[in-house]
């Protein structure tokens, strides 16, 4: 999975907006947004990937800031 630390998410509505945008990508299997830890966890479909640029664009277009992107090896 890909973990994205996001700055500026403060409410359930914020989390839902980001979740919807990620889920709209055909490469994405599932998304989990945690307001407590300010993390967005993205699981991509088998053999698929999304770029850091795609992730940053979704988060910034949603009005937030990417602090860090980590990919599980």
C-alpha cells in the first residue's frame, strides 16, 4: 500500500472528498482515510500503480498539502 501523510484534513467531509477522488482512479483497489493520523492509505490493483505526481495532484486539488508519501516494499 501507499501511505500519504496529508496536512490540513480536519473533518469527515474532507476525508470523504479525498477518498472519492482516489477511488475514481481505475488503478485504485481501496482507500482508507484516517483523520486521527492524517494518513491516506491507498491500495492499488494487482500490477497497477499511481505516481507520486498523481497523488500530489489529487491532494492539492482537494485543498490540502502532501507531507510525505511512503510506499510499502
